[in-house]
């Protein structure tokens, strides 16, 4: 099915969509809704949209959405510049002994490793060029809904629309609005040190040339697996940037905070290979090195409020671990889907539009999320001497049925079946997950 890319001035749908949170999911929702003719008003508490952190994997199921978000193709071209050409990640133990490797397939099908902040900046600039009403550095203090409208209050001023989409992360206030259970995420026991550096910083230091040097023609990824931490060091954009990810278990950590790089290095300073790791970590930008809690949350009983004008997407609905390689892309799928279902349902049936998005997305996102959690936990529970071969890395890899899915075609083709399910009360059986899983109840 060919997906139309739309234009900068699409036919108005008459629907006003309010979006709270302008990260990757929120900005993709804003652009997708604009392309479907919805009027968008976005709110973000941060004044600077380029966040801390490292890089993120974009698999083809996300890339195909991004490339069609504007009529010039600028987003797709930007993502293409970060196409990943590393075909495997070698894994070493703490003594520097090669114990396995993690294959990276589909590098020729639209797989990219991109700087998180750069993607957010690119999406935001595109949205502003298209004239979207996006407001930064503001705090939404109240939100309301009734049978005819939804609204938010900022600085005492009420903004009215047809629906509110919460895309503000795992700690979203929207969770308690749409669900009666599992509204608060909880700390998983795992945290991630995340950092990024300009590629030239590594090229200028001979101690980092094992990962990146001026003659490098391909990106590279190397991991080190210890009893208390899994460290991944990678380059992307053919050496334009380098990233660091260190997954570990900490007693208590609920908020993302900037940290000193020595905090991470101090936990692994007894590793025999520390002298190989330390120079690369030291090159990570001081103001871009953070410690992130990896949060979990039980399945919400609904992604849509009882009144039917408030919904959650992305991490607000289903927080992911970084080893899933799907956190950003699943938020992108949510965003593209909700724009389509609102268009199909129309202004007079906003609740149907939001509930249809939930039905199309909930099983798929939850299944992928839980599978990544399972792989992560199994790795940390595996004795160190057994972390070899396919067990060397806590990553699920790139799975065909995930990466090859087109959420926009699926939403368009399945909408009437979902409508019938919602209107009759018959269970909707999704086909965007493996057939053997589509009739299994969601875990609580």
C-alpha cells in the first residue's frame, strides 16, 4: 500500500489536538496530525528541546513514518545521514576476552543510529517551518474534558481543543486520568548511564582508535559484559558521533540526573579491560552524561479516559528499556496511528478515534516491551561464565515482524474492523503481532 506523504497545507479536518510533551513521540504526533488536517497545539515544559543522552536505534518501521512527515523530505534525509552500517556488536568479558557477538541485521533496509537530541531538533524545526503552534518552557497546570471538548490551563489561560494527547514520558500525569490501575511506574532495579561525544574527540586520541580512527569507513559497536554492568560503546554517522551506554543495577534511582563519568567508571575500575573503556568514556561530553532509571509499569486498563477525550502514547503508555531498540519507534507508531484514527473517526466521534488507536497499538507495544524486559532480566540472572555466544548480550535484536511492519497501512486497513469491535463489544484480535500471541490476555 502506498502511503501519501501529504502537503504543508492539508485539508482541515476540523479537529484540534492538544499535545502535552514534545519529545520524539509528541513531535511525531504533532506532524502526523498536521498532515491529516488536524489543528495542533503543543506544550512542553522544557525551554530547550535538545535533551541529554546518547543515541537511539530507528528501525525501518519508524524510519518509514519519519521520512514522510514533511513535503521536502528533510527529516528522511537527516535520518538517512545516520544510516548504520555496523553488522555486529562484538562482546567481551571483563578480561577483554571475546565471548560472543550480537548481530545487527537490516542495516541496508533503513536501520539508523541517531543522536536523540538531533532527531528532536530536526522534528521541531520541521514543525515550526510548517507553522505548527508549539509552545516551549510552559507548564500545564490543569487539564479538563467533558462530552464536547478538552482543555488545558497554562499561566491561568485556558486553551480548548477536541482532545488531549499525553506524550510526556513514563511519569505522565495522564496515566492516572485514563486508567484505574498501574498508574504509577516503578523503578525496575536497573539504571542506565548514557552519554555522547563528537566523533572528532575520539579520532584525536590514539587511546580511542580501537573504536574509531580517521581511517574508519564503517561504524562500530563493542560491548563489555561484567557481573554488575553491561557497557556498550558505539559510533554512528560514519564516525560523526560516539555513544556510551552502561546498564547496571542500583539500589534506588527514580529520576534522570546528570552525573560525573567517574561514577560509572568507579563501578568497573577493577575490570582488566578498564584501560580500554576509560579513554572513550572520558570523551563523552560533560554536559551530556546522565544516569537514567529504567522504569517499568503495569499494563494500563485503558489508554483513553472514560469521557474519551484524553489519551496517552509512547512512554506515557508503555515505557521501554534501551536494549529493546524499539522505545522511540513504538512511540512513533503510536503517533502516526492516532493521527489516522482521529481522521477516520471524525470530529463528532473523538472517543472512537482515540479508542481505535489503543486497540490497534496496545497488544503490539506491550508484547514488544515485555519481551525486552524478559531478555534483560534473563541476562542479569545468567551466571557470568554462561554469558557466551547468543547469551552474551541483553538485547532482543532486530526482529522481522517488528521492523517490517507499516503502522499506517495497518491503521488504515484495520480501522473499520476496529470500529465494529468497539461498537459491538466484540474483542479485537490484532494481526500486528505473531499469530500465536494475538489471543493471549495482556499481563497486568
